[in-house]
């Protein structure tokens, strides 16, 4: 797969960690197929949401395993974590106002705002809300 940047959403992280997840095999296969040149991006909000989901639903060991993967990925340069910026949050809040008929979470809106700001067209995840802004969802 050849592309410059890929945003990794909560659903992808959960599918990768949880072997029982319905998307586990697809997510694992997709990750293995990624070219090393692809810049992988996620956000502090996605990390928080994923950790919380794993801790409450799968247990603390899975949540801690996830944090270990994030730390290792940051250290080896394969993952860039975007922290919130005021402009990004303003854009996210505008997106929430622009789509009142959609069940968007704050994290979804921040992710979309980051993708717009960072000019990322593809998201690794399973959340159909990304189609609202014409992002491509992979796998």
C-alpha cells in the first residue's frame, strides 16, 4: 500500500489488541501490509479513548499492553501522536455543530479536524462517520 499518511482511529487499535474483535484479522492483515514509508498518525484523544475502552471492557492488562505498543511505536518513530491545539479543537467543535444529525463523538470530531489540518486522506478504522468529510476508510 503506497500513501504518505494514515490516521489510526480507536476502532483499529481495539481490533489490533482484541483477538476476539470482529475486525481483528482484517486489521492485523492490513497493518502487516503497510509500507514502512507510511507516516502513521493518531491523537492523544484516540489514545485516551482506546485505553479507557480496553481497561473497562478487556481489562487492565490489555490496556497496559496497548500503552506499551504506543510507547514503543513512538520511540522507534513509526507513530506520531498529535496533541490538541486550540485551532484543531475549534475546528472539531465547528464540525460537531455542522453535523447535528450525526452521532459524532468529540473524539471523532477532533480526529477529523486533525486529518483536515494534517492533510491526511485515509483513516485506519471502522467508523463510518469519517465518510462525512469524504475521508477514505481502510482496510
